[in-house]
């Protein structure tokens, strides 16, 4: 085999490859986020080792998320271009190998021209897609399909099915999945028909068994390889969409968490403004009334009332400030035990807490539990003669159950005060159910909360 005999395919193939190499060298040199050393490294690598380095550059350095919509079944642009350059290499190597095996035969010149034109069409298709000239790209892909059938018509050896596979992979790589299916059916149908017609028209072979067995074997190989590439593309797109969806959900959860924290702080601010302001206003009124009165017993009564109002206001402030600066780090069971011991010490109420958690509790739910527990204990101390309180905190089947009960006897009509109303609003704002009552069985508060998707960083169990 003489070198000059391969020049008709080597020259166009080499020229086009140099053009593609130059294109990606230019692209990496103008990459805005690469250092000078990285640009030099990639440029020299593409120049010395050809398109495989260009494919590596595309996959590694062009992997940024630019908001491409792949929901219609298309690769990200950098992935599609990386596959394209690898397909060009594979087609060049296989076509040159095929052409070289037919030197000196009548098939040589047609193979040279068809192979050279095929490579040119593949590159022109890629450039059309990059410039969003989809009509031109589809037309060139149809032409590429017929060039593949022409190769089959000229020669039908062990290499030509692989050339058809490479051309099919090029088409699958470029277009949405719903369009790709039509191309696949067209390529398989054309391959089968060419395998049946060619032996009779070119080789004058009419043995049906020989034709069917040859076509059947080659078709099975063709279908399996093309189908594998198609499934891989569909799986890639599905996984990519899933990852993007999870990222969106994660971002939304972070946003919801921040909004919930802001909402809770606003509620606490309103509680300080409404409750504490009301108590302090009442205390001021009582003090002024006492100053205007000469009856010592009435003065003492009004000062005692003012004292109690100020005391309650300070208690409300401590309660609210504690919620604002509450530590949401650490193990939930340890924090709830610390709170239990503190309440036992400050109130004298015997408190028993049972925690049954089969999954982690988000920090926003933890905050609500702490506030609910303190509010329930405050109500027990103020409005009943209870000596003991039982609390159950249970997490199972993606739901949180909080149950509080004391051993007091309900002697007064039950009224939902500001604290319980705020607790009810907080529970319902998180999609939960709330109930409270005061009867012969004591003061009872129950609520359930759904536990949705949470961020791992926000789980503090």
C-alpha cells in the first residue's frame, strides 16, 4: 500500500481534523475562567494529542450550568460536543481502515469520496447546531444517513455495520429523543433493506437463507449497539433532570426555612409588642391610679397588681428572648432534657418527657416543640393546681406528634389565650393539626406536624 493512494481521504480528513483542533484550541484560549497555565496546557494537549484532549476539556472545563433545558431529550452542549469529537475520531479511523483494505479495487475511489464527504457533513452538522441552524442540521443528518447507505451498497464487509453505528450515534447525539427515534427506525430499516437488496443487485446472490442469516446477524448487532447508546442518553438526561430538580427542592427548602425563621421572629416581636406592651400599660395605669389615691389599702392593691403585671411582662420578655437566641445545634434529646430540668427547677412541677423519634426532627419543628412545651407549662402553673405533667414527642411515618397533659382538674371555663392561639397558628402554618382542652382529666394539648423533605444540614437529631 502506497501512502499517496490514501491521500484522497487523508487530505480532507486531516484538514478537517486540524480545523476542529484549531476551533477548540481557540475556545480554550478564550475561556474566561481558565488560568494562563491551564489555557496553555489544554492548547498544547489538543495540538499534540488531537481530539481526545478536546473531549476531556469540554467535559471538565465546560461543565458549568448555564440553564440549558434538556427536558426535551438533548445532551448539555459540552457533553454533546465531547461525544461529537470522539465520534469524528472513530469515524476517521474506521473509514481509513476500510478504504485502505480496498486499494486497487473498483470500490476504492467511491469509498474515498463518500468517507471524505461524510466527515465533512458531520462537522458541518455540528457547526449548524452550534449556530442554531436546525433546519440545515436536520437536512445534513438526512444526507449523512444516505451516505451511510451508499457505503453499504458499495461494500458490505465487517467494517461497514460499525460505520453505520457511528453515523447513527452521531445522529442520536445531536437531536432530541423523540426525533432520534425516527432516525433510528429509518437507519435500521435502510440497513435491513440494503442487506437484502445489495446481494441480489451487486453480487447476484439469490440464496434467501444466506441473505437472511447475514442480515439478521448484522441487524442484531446494529440494533443492540444503537439501542444501548439511545438508552444511555435517555438515562443521562433523566439523571441530570433529577439532580437539577433535587437542587431546586433543596434551594426551596433553604428559602422556606429562612422564611419560617423570619415569620417566627415576627410572631415573637408581635407577642412582645402586644402582650408585654399591654401588661406594662396596665402596670403604668395602676401606678398612676395609686398615686392619685389616699386610701392605703387601695394603693397597696393597685401596686400589687402593677407588680404582678410587671413580673408577668418580664417573664414574657425572657420567654421571647430565649426563643430568639435559642440554640438549634446539638442533639434534640439532650436539649429537651436540659429544658425539662430547667422547668422542674424553676416551677416545681414534676415533668416527664418521652421522646420516640424514628427519624430526625427539623430545627423549625424543634423550635415549635420548645415553645409549645414552655407555653403549656406556663398555662399549667397559672391556671391549675397540677403537680405533674407528661409530655410525649413521637416521630413516625413522616409525622411528628406532640402531646402534653397534666394532672389538674379543670374548674374554670377553658379559653384559648394569646399563647395557645399563637401556638395553634404556628402549627397550622406548618400544615399541622392542633387541639387543646381543659377538663376533669387535666389540661391537654395535642398537635401533629408533617415532616417533609429537609436539608441534611438542618437536621439536628
